[in-house]
C-alpha cells in the first residue's frame, strides 16, 4: 500500500474545521499576531538562504579565478 496517499492535503471541509478550531483556540485578535510572526520568520529564513547562496556563489567565483 502506498503510504504517501495516507498523508494527503486536507480538503475543504477539513480546512474549515481546522480554521474554526484555530479561531476558538487562539481567538480572533491573536491570529493576525501569529500570522505576522510567521511572515517575519519566513522572511528571515529567505534572507538567510539568499545570503548563504551569495556566499557560495562568491566562493565559486574566487575558486574559478584561482585556477
């Protein structure tokens, strides 16, 4: 049996239940704060990944010049 099929994306009804649970559990005022924090975290991760990529590219360019 293919185990990947057991862990599929939630459908519309499941997303609705999850959304209602989040509103009840966290409250409507807390959700924007959570989303803002999540957005900042994603932005910091992307910035860090971009910085690492720049460093790798710079290292490759300097090693190409050395050869």
